[in-house]
C-alpha cells in the first residue's frame, strides 16, 4: 500500500469517525457503562421469560 492509502485508513480508524459514519453501533460514555450493561442484561432476561406466540396472520406481498 502507498502512504496515501495508509493515511486514509488511519484517519478513518478513529472511534468518533466510525461512529459518525454509522459504521458501528456507537460509543458508550464510560460513566453510563453500568447502566447500559444493566439494561442489556434486563433485556436478555425479559426475552428469556417471554412466551413466543405463533403468528396467526399472513404477510402481504406486492
């Protein structure tokens, strides 16, 4: 690779750049990491506790 390509990829490797371009799921403020982890664990626990119901309706296709 030439220096220009390496510089281009190096500039795009910054976390703020990738989040700004929506190439990832964003960044979590370290102050909020406990709250986010708790929310994720609660969501997983709720999903495991729910009973799935079979769909009784069709899907319209055009």
